[in-house]
C-alpha cells in the first residue's frame, strides 16, 4: 500500500511504525474471510482491510478521529484472525493499538459511552472492586429489562454476564512461594490476574497443584497488578504502560533474585499482552531491556507443561470440545500444545467447526458491543454443541464466561482437566455428572 506521510509525521515513532505496517498491505482481502465482524455484518469497513483504509486516512491527514472511524474501530474484536490469515505479514495488532490510542486522545465520546468505559477501566483491573461490583449486580439484576436503550445496553450486558454465585477466594491465591512436592525441576512465577481470581479461582489453584506435583516451585510475588490488557484495548496507553512497568519491576526482582524459568499465564488474553511488553515499552530506555526479558519468559501454562515429562495417568475416557481462544491461536500462535496435552492425558479431543472465529468475548467487547457479541456467541455455541462432546475446554477466562452463558455444557480451563487427569480432584463443575 502506498503511503503519503510527511517527514515531520514520521518523526513520531508510533506513526513511523504504523507507516511500515500499512506499506505491507496489498489489498488482497484474504483477511475478510476470517474476520468475525465482516462475516457477521458484511460491511467492508468492518473488515481489517476496511479499517486499515480508515486508519491510513486518519493518520496520514493528521486529523482527529471522527464518529465513522470510531464506530468501525470499536467493532474490532482484536481477535487477530486477520494476522494469522494475512499472506503479507501485516501487523494489524499494533496498527489498531495505535489507532485506539489516537482515538482516545482526539475523540470525545458521547457521555454515557465515556462513563461506561471509565467504569470498566476503574473496576475490572482491580479484583477487590470487581468482586464488589459483582455483589452489587445482584441488586441491579431485577432492573435489567429496563435497560433497553442503546446507552444502557452495556449495563444490561454486564448484569447478564455477572455470575449468580461468586466463588470464595482460593487459599492458593495468597502471595508467597508454593514448594514442589518432589525434587525441584524448576521455578516459575504465575500471574494471578484481575478478573479470573474473582470469577474462577479454581483455575490458578489447579495450575499450582499440578505444577508443584510435577516438581516445579511456583511463586506469587507480592504487589502484582493487572497485566494492562483491558485498558490497552480501550486506547488508554498510559494506564496500560503503568501496569506493564509495575509488573516488569515485580518479575525482574524475582529474576534477579532466586531466578525464574518462566512466567506462567493461565489467561491467554493476558498472555498475549505480557508477551508484547517488550514492544509496548521499547521506547522507554529504563524499561526496554527488562520488558523484553519478561516477555521472553512469559509462557502459557500449556506451553510450559509441554516442555515437561509428565507422569503416567489414569485415562478418563471423556470427550472434550477444545475451544481455542483467539488470544491463544492468533495472538500467541499456540495451536497444538493444549490439544496434545489433553490427548496425552487420556481425553478424546474434538475441534468445533469454524474454530478460527471469535466467541464474542474479547475483553470488554461483550459489554460494549452486545449485539455483535451475542451473534458470535450463538454461532460458537452451535458449533461446539455439534461436536456432541461431554465438556468444553479452553484457555481464557473471558471465553469461559461468555460461552457458559449460552450452553448447558460444562466449560473448564484446560489446566483443570489436566490437574484432574494427573492426580487432582474432580473439578467442581464436573462433580455429580456421569463422567469418567
């Protein structure tokens, strides 16, 4: 794609990077076939190619974002299916990140939209506030039917997603070191996360139990904060970078202290962002090298387990529909390890049709774009249920929360099934079911 940025514009490193990304696009349109919003809406401007044209025009002309640009960029899930499809290597992820930051700086959103986004940014990254909000949702749920106006639909979506029962915090969520039960084979840190420990604390608990049984010391450093993913995708670049710096400092102290073999992440959306810390902080001379080291050590829990020799197990004889989260398959390019681990543990694994398409969760997308999200969820659930599997496995808390509201099939994190297969207790969601 030909670009016409001025030399002055290209002095801005973010503009210079976006210009290089734009130049790689050859207008082929392969991305439209795998873009969930284009497949759903059929509008060229709701495809990666259409958004690239909008971003190019906005940045080249150095103008503020307008309502049309914001509408179509907001509809992007950042699923990154276009990135794995593109034959030209267009780095759409960093291009749309730049566009969102530009929108945040130059566009004044309608009042209710600003308020909703501000509430999400002030609540979701903080587990204590998030838990309080979920408790308050019980009071608001009876009024959800009154929130039919466009401005209030995000609040109705929040209430629909809020669980009716909030799990108690796990004893394995406290900062500290969890020692291996056998001869030590490694030492890792594990990301606690912000929404996940409130919505499903059993996920990290399962990871810690399995890793320590396998001889891996697991440390939860004091002072960890949100990875920054949620606000990063809202265009709140400085808030996201502040979180990234805090976590880089935290993990660097562990690396320089007793050392880390890996930084384990059990939420693939967080994993995609942490693996990008090196890029996010590349212009910060005080953090660039440290952030790159942290990104290099970041591993999805299945990615790390695939490097270990796993013990003998008791085959479960259960059929699992594996839903590959977008942040897993497109963001981190991890496609085989989770399924191979499940198969090696004795599960029969089935791939749902259209596995490349997003379930519609995408961070806060199912709140901010509830209609599109609901259409994608229905399509995903239909394909999953068609597998006739006993359970669903995935690697991202957002997907678990989203899909669970559309099906009666039990849905678990992959690590919960692996913990069970290798000596752990039956996962709570499967207790009392005729399985195994």
